[in-house]
């Protein structure tokens, strides 16, 4: 009895007879999460490659950097300007410090004293003019001194009044607007600088590096630089021609094998397209038409899978 059970469990093993498949097709191994052909977001010279083929990477991990020294300098300057503008806006919101108000009051008092002194000196000179002790030229100079002292006193009074009143609502709004504009400019340059680093969008492995240091990134043409994929969960992508398309459904069991190898890996259909489309992969059969419509079918493995080689050609047989 144990022998019979063992044979029954191995009916689809390497040494078993080939099952009667309702349809067969060629396919290729792929990652369940499709391999990503990553292109840069900014044109420039590749400065440094940070990974090698086969390396494990985490989502967000840098893969390579593009030379962007000019953008980095502009971003630094923009951040400094944003900090300065924000500080000005905060000062405008908070108003002048007590020490500044006191200093303004002192300057106004000093200017008023100088004006009073200039006025007294002019009155004394005008009183002595009749006796001939003061020349007309001297009187003219003293009147000019009084006018200057009066103007300075008026300016000091205005400054003191402004310090006591603080910034107007419009002035505070303008200062905040300048700070917001500077921050937005800095953020825009930061975003541009971040485009100088190509990062992995997923956890996975580096499948291929397509460019080297010193080469052009080709962002404007969408040139792929690095290929990454998650090889921990492999599937088979296959395409069924018209006569076999309706014979396969989701959940159906399937076998996968390599040409010339009796080993069978077992799986099931996880996705079957509801729309026929053009073939995307060529077979080795020279009579196979490339322009015929096919139905894409994905097969997941129920247990062990073939070696995790994206693009490896395999054969698929779908069981009844």
C-alpha cells in the first residue's frame, strides 16, 4: 500500500509518464512583480554606480548618481535664502524688540535736543545782529543748521513712532509672502537635485546594469540604466494561440519544464487575459507567425521553481 501511495504522489515527477495536456505553449520566466527598467529623471553624466548585478536592494535605495554640482550649489543657496526670508518674516510678525524701541526713543530725544540748541543759537545771533557782532553769512549758516536739525528730529520722531507701532498688516503679509516664495524655490531645487539619484522602487535584486560611470544618462530619451526585479516569487508568462485560448482558465493546474529535461515543476494559472492581443515573444519555430493574436496567461508555482533567471525559456502544459 505504501508503495502504491508513493507512486501515486510521483505521477508528475521527472520519471513519470507525460500527462495528457489540453494545451501547451512556450513561455518565459519572470518575476511576479515585473522587472523594472529604470531610467533617470535628469540628463547628465553618470557620476557613480552604487550597485552591481546580483546585488540585493531595498525600496528607495540609491542605485546610481548623476553629476549635478550646479543644482546642488543652487539648492544650497536657495535654502539659505529661504532661512533668511523666514527669519525676516518672523521678526516682522513679532515686532521690534524692547531695546530697539528704547534706542529709537533715545535717538528722537537727542535729535530734539539738537534742534532746540540750533534754535537757541539762531535767536541769540539774531539779537546781536543789530550791534554788528554777527555777520549776515553767519546768520545764513545758523538758519541752515536749524533746518537740518529740524529735518533730522522729524525723521527720528517718525522712526520712533514706527517702532512703537510695529509692522503693518500689509508689511507682515508681504514679508510672509517673500518667505513662502523663497521656501517654494528651495523646495523646487531640492526636488530637482533628488532627480540626480536613481533609486530602486521595490525590494529586490539588480538584474542588469546597462550604463557605466562617465556615460550619458539619456533621461530625455528614456534610456534604461538599471534593471531591478523581485526574484523571490517567480512566475511563467506564456501566450496561447487561438485554438488553445479557451481551453485554459484561472486555477487550472499546469506543468513547466525545460527543453530536453524530464523535470517537471508544478503550478497553476493565476491570471488569464480577457482580451486577445499581439504576440510579444517569439518561439524557436520558424513557421510560427509573429503577427497572430494570442491570449497571455500567467502561471505561478505551487512549490519549487526553476532557477530564478528572468527571461529563461520554458515550456508549459495545461492539465485537464
